[in-house]
């Protein structure tokens, strides 16, 4: 699954913050253009202390902007979680973007709704019988094909204990209601949690004669449709490659219960359960997983806490007059663009030198890593389509809740980034894109689907169908740790679970990044993916405005 969230400074593939990219402590505090003022109220002191802890700096003034201090949106989610833990209040990440200073956020906290009796509410939610309502993010997946299955795959070397693995899969299956619930397309949509969760399927495939044959076999096995209406939400499979003896192990989970953030939860819980089963014991969990009802109620609290009217007004204005994207073969009717179809992918590497130069400019000029990749994508679309008004969908994850951050679910919203070019040589492009993305983050709680249905926005079906998708995958990536084995994750050549015609993903690594273009081959020719990647790579290699070029 894929998740984009704005990151103002580099986050490596492990999800750890690069401290070299963060501002210096207060003794070397950057010039923020404001005088340092000590926090004066309990709320201001709380927010300032959380900012300082998350950013790893000595102290924060009450007028200091979290983002001017170098905060990222991944870190803003951590801020929301820490304030929730300290004050028992749900904080939408959008609110941190709207009021990014301790003074502003503290003022909002004085009127924000608190959880009431959180402990008893959680217990009641766990015991309450009957159908469970579904949050908007989850319910929208009921309109997706059964084929929208997210694959996760590892090569495993060493002595893999199949009994322990099967038992561990069962442990994870029982622990998370989202993995064994039966989802119903009723009005309103609900989920039923069966009293007997059963077990996930584990298929043992025949040995493969080559690495590629193993990859093909496993992809075919885990990517089969999953009927979530009958409680078939996930499956696992494995095969052995004869020449090396390595095992290829994979899991496929329908998007209704899984996204990029859920990946770390899967790896953590599966590793823990396998280690316990290998030692002959059942796993003991530090805390219970959130129930489906708890997740639904948390989504509702976050939505109620957001300023939705102001966000809707922003989107109506932002998207008015947006033209159809592309021409001819690069635009399909709405029903074709949303249907399931064959896919292919093209991947290129952005070298460490290029990443370092852009990140250095990002620190100096205060724009995000996401912004320069979006600018590269928009510039590539402009070159291909010969349009100066570019729109693309950006996947934004709802994170920063202590409940949802522990839940198997899909947190994804789609929002639109509109890029208007100012002449053939637009040296302010990245800064304007950064400003647009910052506005998007302040209005992220209103999904694009709601905006697209709003007559005031004036969007036609053709415009909606023509919008490509951008994803920045900044999720925490944990290794699968199976005692006695070494596991290496496999990166697929394309995003197998996406149904739309064109998706561009940025896959950050420790010192470089991958650009992966996924296309529907019944929608676009393969050469389009190659051409698009070529344009993006040339934009990035040219470097920031005023920076020496590579090579």
C-alpha cells in the first residue's frame, strides 16, 4: 500500500529522522524572523515541550513555527500522538499545519474536545455486539474490486520453521479484527466480527527453478482476488528456489484492511508471534489491538475536530476551472480509468549526489522533499501533455492518533495538487509547489471524492478520470525478524494494487531514491512510463535553481 505525507527534511527508508537535516539546538537556533518568547500557559508549555522533544532541540518559543524549525509532516503526526497521550485530546494533523506555533496550537487546545472516559469507552467498544459502522476511508474500499490486494514479499535464508510460521499467522489473524471481519455493502456500510476468527490461508507452492519463476509463482498466488464480504481479507504463500534453497514468502492483504503504515504493524506482530511460537509459547502482547469499533470512533473524533467548512471552501476555490489532464491516448473515459486492468512498471534510481543537492537546497530554502519530487512529476507531465495547468492526486495518510497508529486499516485520502506554470523557465516552481502542498496539508481532512461530488467545484467526470496519482512512501520500514533466518524485502516492479491509469511513487532509501511509474497498459502505452521517468530524472539531475548541475 502506499502512503504520501509531506516531509520537509529527509526521512530515510528506516523511518528514522536524519538528525543532520534538522535545525541545530537553541544555541545555534536558525533565524525564524521572530523574537524568542517563553511559553506562558500550561498549554503553551506542553506544546513547546512536545515540539522540542520531537525535533530533538533544546527549547521552542511560543511564536516559533514547527515547520520553520524543520518539522516534517511525519513528525507532525508524532506531535499529534504525543499531545493526545499527554492531554487525552484528538489532534488532527491538519490542525498542526493550520496553527503551527505553540501559541496557536495551545489556543486551539483550550477549546478542543477531550475524550470522555477513554478507558471505559474502550472497554464498552470492545464488548458491544452487533454490526460495526465503517469509517469513510474504509467504506470507500467497498467500491474497489476484490483484486485490490496489497502484496508484501520477502526472500528468507536460514531454517524457517513452518509450524511456527503458520501459528504466528494465526496469532496475527486473531489479534486484529480488521483481518477476519466480514465487510458488508449495506447502507450505511458495516462490518461483522465473527465469534470464530478462523485462520488465514497459507499456500505451499511447488519449488521454483529460478528466482524469477519463484517471484512469478508467488505473485500469482497472493494476488488472487480476496472476497472481504466473506471474511477472506488476507492470505500467505511461500515457495523455495531450488538452486539456492532460499524461501520466498509473501502475504497479500486487501486494501480495505491494510496500507503502508500497516506494513510496520504486520512485520512487528508477525516477528513477535513467530519468536514466541518458535520457543513453544503463545505470544503475549503488550496491549490489545484496537477493535474495528474503536477505529471507527477514532476516525469520527478526528473528523469532528477538524474545521471541515473552511477546508471545503479551500478545495472549491482551488479546483475551480481545473482542465482535463492530457490528450488523446493519455486520457480515458471515467469508467475505464477506475476499472481493474493489466499493469506494468518502470523504475529508475535517483542517485545519492542528486538527493544530497536537493536536500541541501530544501534545508536552505525551507521546502519539502515531497515538493521537489512533485515539481519533477508536474514538469514531466507538462513536457508530455504541453499544458501549463497540471493537476495530480496526492495520497495523504491520516496519522497521529494513538488508536489508529496501532490499527490495521486504510488511512488514505486522495487530495489534489494543482501546479500552474509561470513561463518556460519557472525558477520559483518548487517553492510554489511547496506552498500548494502546505495548503493541501491544512485541508487534508476533506477527501477528493467529496470535492469531486461538490457541484460548486465544477469538476467533470473527464477531469476526475484524467488525474494521475503521486505517492511519497515515507512509512516506517521495519525488517522482518525471524530467529535463525535473514529476511530481505522484495520491491515489486510496479504497484500491483493500484487500479488507476498512472501512478508515480517515490521510494526513499538510505542515501538514494527510486522513482517507480505504474501504468495501466490498456490505458497508456509502456513507452509513456519510460518517457515520464526520463523527464523526471532530467529535472532532478538539473538540480535546484542556482545550484551546479550534476556531472
